[in-house]
C-alpha cells in the first residue's frame, strides 16, 4: 500500500549559481517538478509513495528515474518516451533567493502522458492521490489527470491538490483560473499560497480558506504565507504558524512542495480524517512542515534540498507557539 501516489511533471531545474559581468547565469542541474519534490519529502518523513508521469528517453529522463528510485519513490508508473524531450526549467534568483522561471516545454514529455498509459494499480493501492495544475496546462496530460482524479474519487481515495501556479506556462490566465477552481472542487486537502488566493479571489488567506470549505468542500486547507509561515484550517479549528527565524535563504525552489509533502506526511501518519484533527495536531503538523520548507531553502534545488527528519524535528522543537 502506498501512502501517496502523485501524477504530474518530472523535470530538470537549472538553478542559478552565479552570474558573469554581462548578467549571464552559470546554472546547475537539479531534479525537480512539484510532485517529485512532494513525494521526496513524504518518503524522507516516513511515507511510501509512487509516481505517474512521463519523461523523455534521454539522459535527463534516465537521471530523473534514478533520482526518484534513490529517494525510495516507486517509478514503474513513469513512461520513457523517445518522441519528446524531458522538460527543463531554468530558474534564476534575485538577491533574496526568490525565483523567476523559464521553461523548455513546447511540448515537454510530461505534457504528453495519456490516460491509457497510466498504471491504475498505483492508484488502487494508495491512500491519497495527489495532483497539481501543471498537469492541466496541455493535452493529453490534462485529460489524463482529470480521468485519473475521477478514478481515484470513485475508489474512495483522499485527494490532495496544490495549484502551483506558474503563469508563464499558461496561454490564458482565465483558463488557469478555471482549471485551478476545477481542481479545488475535486479535493479533500489543499495547499496553496497567499499569492494564489489573491489570484483567485483577491481576498485574505483566512477568507480564502473559508471559501475552500464552504464553496468547494475542501476538508483541510493550508495557505502558505512565504516568509510569514502558514495559515491552516479544517473548518473547525484554524491558526497560524510562523516561519523559523535565522534561516539563511539561498534558493526557494521546491520549498512549497516540500511543505506540502511534509505536512501531508504528518496528516497521513496520524491516521485521522482531515476534519478530525485537533488544533494541537494541526499546529504541530504545520510547524513541522514550515521547518522542513525553511531548511530546504538553505540548499539548492528541490529533491536534493529535503532535510533529514531529525534535523527538522530538532528545529521544530525549538519553535515557540
């Protein structure tokens, strides 16, 4: 039994290491893609996971398969396709570590996965099925994802969702909004950012979480607040957890995904329904995830930046309420 099976993009992040006098970056290749980052955190923090996706039958695709296998993620659901190149993302950073993305994805292999290529046994054998909206930008992956979510819902699985809005990948931002809202309506557990709440509804995080519960039936919501931490709510209890102080940020790539995987690991390990979690349980889970995400920003890349569980627990224990 897998705790989480995720569908989505698997790609290479090229992170900026330095720039020359003309402004051209020196880039380092790192394995990435939001679902891969999330699953790597889940595996590091005691869960068993599997991936559904597509890479190119090329050097980067083979590297990604090897990296996921080393992280303990089941890879038999990943298709290697000789007709498309593995998707590449070029990440440049400003002086605070914040990112700007440029994508080589026209099309990338991740967008070319069809429903017929999915190993549905990986959904049959999971507790939670996870997806994001980078799977909804292009066909045939959009239809594959929608059908996979419907299949998982029929099987009675928990559904988790992270919009992970990347505006450069959408031809039309109104279409992006429609796809995100569709995803929210399918989901039990949602992690989104305050910027995404503003993009969707132009409201505060607390009001956004209330909309998720009342209008979309979301059972558990996390709204990340960048350096300010996270707001959480399951419709009964809610609160905020601050980001740990004193973290020297070098790269924020994957931090939101690692938050998502970290908090999901705590929810699943509790064995409780999302709406049954107490305020203390939610606060502790959110604190653990804030610490894991913060520690990841001290390292470059997504999957390689997942901190050991003991390091996260030590930081979490030192945080005051």
